C-alpha cells in the first residue's frame, strides 16, 4: 500500500498550489522540496501580478491566462497583493507602430486599458521622464511571492496536506513501466527514505529535467536567467512598463518602500547559475534612465537573479530537444505552460511534469494538474481554489489587540504574515512587552515574531526566517537585524560553531547581491556592515 496517493516535487508557487488543490479535494499528498519553500524562482522575480498586457501582442494565450488569474488572485488572496495598478508608457525610443497593435491585442484578450494624458501622468508620477508620449492604465498589481507560497502551504496543511523541506529527491522508483514512489534524502541529517505513491507530479521548475532524468526521461527545460535591481525607495507608486515588445530593463515594480527594476534574459546551463554581475547592472540602469532620468543617482541596495523554467511551443513531442536554440532568444519563448503526461509521451505511467508558466498563473497550473490527477484517481471533487479564500480572515478583536500592543506601522504587516499564529504571538508580547520591539525596523519584524518563527519545526536556518518574515530584506540588508535574531535561532542549535557558520552563510547570501552594486552610498553602507561583523563581532568570511 502506498504512503500517499500523490507526491509533489518542488516547493515553489506551483507545487504548493497543487498541494493545496489536491488536499481540498481529499487527496492524500506530500510535497518534497530540496530547500525551503519559495527558495527558488518563486522568490526571485519582480513581484508583478500581470494584467496580461505585457504579452498581449506576442503571446495572446498567456495574456488571457494572466488577466483571468489576476482577477481571481485579487479576490482570494488580497493580503498577498497590493493593487497598485500599472501604466504602459511609450517613450521617444519606443516603436510608434507598436501602440496600435498593442491596443487591439489587449481588446482581444479582454484586458481593460484606459489612456491618460501625459500631463496627468506627470502629476501622479513626477519622476517619470518628460519624453513620454502616451500613457495607458492597466490592472497590473504587485504580489509578495513569499506570502502567497506560505499561505498556500498553510491552507493545504489545514486540509491534511503535508510538506517536507530540505528533502532532495534522489531518484524516482519504478516497477515495470510505472513510477511507484521516490527516494528522498534529508539534507539536514543525510537520511534517505523511500516514499510510496500512486502518482508523482514533477513541479520542480528549473530543476524539472533533473527529476525526469533520474529515470532517463529527456525533458527539455530552458533555463532563462533574469537579473533585477532593488532600490532603497519607492520611486513610482504604480507599475511602470515600456510600451514596446518585451525587452531588458523595461519594467519598474514598487513594493512597500522599495522599487524593483527588471529584468534581463539570458539562457544558462543550470538553475544554479543565478549570480548577478556588474555588466547586467549597468545595462539595466542605462535602459531604466529612458523612463526615469538620472537613475544612477538613486541608491541600489541589491541585485538579484532568478532562473525562469521555459518551455518551447515548437516541441512537437515533449522531452525531445529542439536543435538550434539561440541562447539570446529567451523573450521569444512562450510564457504559457504545458502539462506532460509521461505515460503518453514516454511510456511511463503515474508520472507527469508541469513546465513553464508564470507566477501569476500558478493557481491555474495547479488546477490543471489537479484535474488530471483527480481523474486518474477517480476523485470527482471539483476544484475550489478560484473561489475559496486562501487564508481565513483575522478576527477584529485580534486587530484591536495588536493595535494596543504594537506601534501603528507594523500591525498590518505582522498580522498578514502570521495569520493563524497571530493570537499566540500577541499573547507573548502581552506577557513580555519587550518582545514587541522591532528586531528588523526595515520590514517591521518584532522579536516575538522571529522567536515564534525560529521555533517552527520547519525552520532550520536564518534564511528560513528571512523567507517567512522578510527579516534582512530591507534597506540595511541585514546589517542590524541579523545579529539580533541570532540568539533566537541559537536555542535550536547544539553548538555555537553551527551558529557562527549560519551567520556567515546568511551574510554571504545578502552580500552576493551587494557585490555588483558597490559604489557611492551603497559602498559606504557596506563598509559599515563589514565593520559591524568583521571588526566588532569578529566574523570572518
């Protein structure tokens, strides 16, 4: 007898979306993730909730998917989304004949647009270049990838779904021509276990080809690296897109108190190739200045890269390599997704892969996978993820209690992160008001929240705390909050040496994104951070 009906490989947005969907249908499912949830592509993007307008001309199928999912996610996950709205702006450097194509394509995809005058646009966004010729409003928004992934995981768990982080799938287990389980390795203690199941879903994103390759199934996933820049202030109040065919550096996305500029597109050989470099930084700044003049005078606090897992539409048979792919043509590959039944294409039953897509369409991808799985299992329960709220509403009495115990600014942020853990954390602050102090002033993370997160059974590293709370992701990039949080994690460790290594690894990850932008004010800030850790705390790199 199998341990689970379904094993899902990959803990990004699509994987946890599948776990939630299947769990809501009563299917027993386990998700395995080689790192922490959202440690890969789902946290390494610009955070745009697409209206679809970006793809309307080139990829109308993706455009329609995006506008439909945009409206659904705004309804079911409002705490994860900031409904900023967006503009598409035509500059003097953009092709004039593209505008009418784009307007027609948006209408065909049912994406609402509204033209506003440049004078009105300048009043609302005074930093925008005065060379902008036309401006169109679209229903873009921004989304917190960490929040939405963890919200799906928590929702799935309430329905009986299970997940294990830091469990790397070593290989799939075959009997005759059928996958009957997986062998997974606990990366924390080295233990290997075999998990039996009826169906394996490969939702490993950029790593999907490695999973399929463990049983010699060729799966051609294109790894497309994109680099982005984070600025230390909110330069625009809404998403600003260039009104032209998609290209490098053509989108500004505001998040809370920062702004992200992206992105580049370059094929790489491995999902591990995600280091940003100075050349990419300079290119983004140069292009970005066409929308925001003198962009280089604003402080960049971090460069970061993610690897998009892309699928080419010209694969007649999924899993067969297409010759002649130009590694500079990433923007010509569709952003739609494909579900591959390996029983049909490779003669291996009980195994499917979901490849491609976008963060905006993760829920739709999960629905399509779950429909397929449910049919195979004889489960007739329909999908409810488009109508049921992702997380329950926080009671009014807890909002009032938080307002009494905490400063005004952190209340909303903390409660949205904590959700069902809100009452216990507020209880700790009530018992000991010192725990209401902010360990991370940039992201408004209290001592009590970090303490609770550090005690979670699925928290093993400082980086896990960062992904759950945003600790160290603000303008100081962990300069102050890291050493403050360390004693709270220390309680989980047996040796100080492990904690010292933990601190070094966390800082190296933060500084990985700082090295390509070391000039001006950011260089001075980095020297201060180096002095704190290298001189005062005696931490060596």
